[in-house]
C-alpha cells in the first residue's frame, strides 16, 4: 500500500491537477468520489438509508460530488432528495447536477418544506474553502445542522478549514469521507469530523515529500519479533536520567514503559534518596546514585558509555544548573546512542536553544515536547503549534539538528530531509501526567533496538495511542491512568504480531479508517 498522505488544501489542489495531467479527468475523480461515499453510506447506515437521504449541495466541486452521491443512491433504489444552495457554478458540477436530475433525483428548495429522512449528507464546501460560510451556503448549512440526524460530510464538514482545523461553521459530522489521503484539518479537529475514512478515487501516487499518516499496520511492520537467541544486551541497554526528589514517579513510569517495550537492561540515574526508594519498589530496575547538581560521576559516565539509548528529563527537576548537567550527560553517552530529551530536560534549555543544538551535533537524538514545552523551547514557532504542528515541528527539527516529536492531536514527528510522520492514535485519557513519560520510554527502547529516531518516535507514539484506546475500552477514558495504558501494551504487541503475519484483506475503495476518539 502506498503511504497515506496528510495534505494541505494547496497540496490537494496540486494532486487534482497532476491527476488530470496523468490522464485521470476531473470528472472521473468526481464520479469515483461520489460513488465511494454512496457505498460507505449503504454499508454504515443501511437502516437510515431506507428512511431517505437529504443531500445538501453547494455550487462548487464538493456540490458536484454530492449530486453524484444522490444519483448513485437513487439508482440503487434509496429515497433521496437534493437541496442545493443555488445552481452549480462550474461546468463539471453543472454536468453532474444535470445527470442526477435526468435520472430522476428530486430537488428541494433550501427554505421550503423537507421530507422526514434518516440521514443528511453535507456536500456544501470542500477542501479549498476557508473562512466562515456565507450567503445561501451558510443558510442551508444552518438548516442542515438543525436536523436531529447523523450527518455524513463529503471531504469535510462545511465551515471547517481543512488547512488549519479552525471551525467556522455549526456542523459536526458523524462520518467524514475524504479522498486519497487525510487533510490536516481533519486531524486537528477530530471532534468535528466524527469517524474519518479515506477512499481511493484514482489519484496517481502522492508526492514523496508530503507528510504521511502512520498507520498501525505500518508501525507493526517496523517492530520485529525477538530472535530465538536474543540476550539482554541485544534487546537494548537503556539509561533513564531523572526522578529527582518528589518526582520519582515520572522516571518510574519511563522505566516501566522501557521494560514493557522489551528492553534488556534498564538503569535509572537519580539522586540517592530516589534510588533508595526505587530499589525496593522496582527490584528489576538497576540504579546509579547521582546528584543532579554535580557533574556526572565516574560511575555514571561509565554506565552512560555502554548505553544504546538515554532518556533525559522525566522528573529531572528545574534547577538553573540542569542545562549544564544535561550537557555533561550528552558528553558521556556514546555518539551512536540515541538521546531522548523530554520534559525537564527540554525546559532546561528554554532560552538556550543554541547550546542544545551544539550539544547534539553528531548525535542521534529526538526531542519529545508537549505544546507547552515546545513553546518554551521554540518561542518563535509558538503561534503555529495549534494550527500547523507540521510546520512548527519541521522548523524546530531544523533548528536543533535532531528529530522532534511534537505531542498533541495529532502527534507530529519531524526530522530533516524525511517525510514528516503523523500519528492520530489515542484519546483524551492520555491527557494526564505520566503519558509523556511512558512515551519517552517506548521511543528510547525502539531506538535502542535499531530504529532511527524518526521511526522510533512514530512507532512509540502509535503504540502508546493504541494501548490507550484499548485501556479506554476497558476502564473508560475518564478513569484511565498511566498504569492502565502500560497494562494494555501486551495486547498491542499480540495484535501487531498478527498484523505482521497476516495483514487484513484490502477493502477497496477504502484506504484507511480512523474512528472518532473515545471520549467517555
């Protein structure tokens, strides 16, 4: 399967144009798009289809898709009506409207009486629309939104900017069907799009430089089973540096996630008081006492020199001397070890990004900030975090010369010269202390076992999200704790093994399905 792209509206328009140049006419794309939507409606809403469908069509190509949906449903015997905001504005939408009317599709006045139906289709505005809906489109959209019916959005809910995820309209869809790949706005506004399905309508292959959506199957392919003769050295040596007084829980969760991901040797470097506590609580975790106010000791340096990956930051504390200590840890770690810099390890370099960049020269490294840590470290990119995390992460990665995993909805992983990865697994239950600590441990373990930082970041984020979804089904997202997520990881590994051995059969035209997040 080709990579699934994550597109801006400009990239989507360029893809349309390239399809035309490659011999796939716009009419073919529109016909394929409308029929794919009709197929999904029949599969997901069979009972409501019998009650009738109202298709709201705008004047542009999105409306043209809607006329195709109506014609396909009518041909299959479903009761269907079209309410259009006005006459189609382009040659192609006009042709599709004429075909539908000729086939017998019935039209309704936007402000006239409407029949009782079971389902509404929003085909008013598509990928290229921006800003608040206006005029007749806005009036028709408001009436559709007032219906107490599930709404299926064609390409995206009208009023949602598919570039930046800003919602300018009143509509929330139960299902959104989009074409060829996801749009950025879909993944930034998960509450508005409902279940999300990308379908194939005949586009040529995507531009290899576009951001890609990392599916669970793609992540599973990158995690190989252990060899029969594996030993603790071959499964990865991980050192966690953190767990200052009163913050031991963060480092403990990181260490537990490292074990859960299959590392062979796990050490914690922490102050003496924390080491004393953890030695009893986690007997399988090896320790090294190290005051964070001092330079790394000879014992700490020797331990770091043998590491395959080093996690720096969970519960490290925010003393003014932390940046110097982190740089000392970087110097002690071998160049081939992967550095995972998280939490307090990032905050230590707020206002000192150049020092961090210099300390990472020649090293394999990945930074794993959440939005607040990212803004502290890269204030010049702060305005882009919510509306363009792809651009923000890419700029930050270029600034520090390392991979950057920007946690959020979605999570974005960028590294210079490689397609940026996008992860949408997970649910609001992860919005609790400890989730990032677990992620840093997963990322470090996959890196220690051979993945490049970009790949390790993506696989770790997918694993955490999938485990969180399993945990939410068991205990709800509201009640979910970090330990519930860790407890679900074995089931993720079993499912990934099944995916590696026997991938699910293709279901054309469906490319990928992304269920709405669990919010209860």
